[in-house]
C-alpha cells in the first residue's frame, strides 16, 4: 500500500501514514468499519494518527443509512442523528413538537424512553431532507388555528402551479 509522509504535530518528526481498513467509533452502538483510512505512529514521541478523507461526507452517509434502516432507532442513533443535524436537544424537541424533556429521555443511554413511531419517522424524514439540502422548518407548520385553504391553480405544460393573486 502507498505511504504518505507527514510531520508529527507533537514533535515534528516524520510519520509514515499507510492506508488500511479500520474500525472507528463515531458515537453509535458499535464501530463503523472504514476502508481506506490512513493510520500512522510517531516513533519519536509515540503519537498515533488516524485520518479519514471527507469525514463530513462519511458521517452524512451513515446518517442517511440510519434514516433508512428498517429497525427502530436506538438512543445513541437518535443522538447521532440530532448532532448530524446540528440540533440542540431543545431544537430537536421544537422541530418534532415535543417537550425538551421528552427528547432528552429518548437519548438517555442508561434508561432511554421509547420514541413514538410518528416522532421517529419524522426525525428520519428531517435527516433525509437535510441530506437533500432542504432546511428543516417543521416548527413553523401547524401553529395557527385551522382555517380553510384557498388555492388558484394553473396548468403549465405537464405541471400545475399556484396562480399568484394580482
């Protein structure tokens, strides 16, 4: 395998990095196996190195895989998805329409409260939309009193669009 040389951040000595397969803990219930990871060891000071190219892309792919898995989410998976969305616990609760205490209980490692199936599906959709570049704005939906909707629609070719008033 090809080696890359870097300088040790601790002592400045040369460190040879080599590509390999490595299991890495990213905060889930078990490690993720990463192909093409770079590892190295500084003989001078003992510092170990682990490099993963495009770590953000890797974490996004893991989040998408979690959002699409058929089994229910674990407490650590819920926390992982929340942090991937860059949500605080309060923000997650706000987006899903629950109390912050409820969201906190979903993530408790020692005694997690089960997430309702509706909330879990909603979290999965938020993750998938976020991966597609659609910013979550669920907290803005359904806050006003119910009222009948009125639309005026126009067909443009094969597609329908709303006709703006005026």
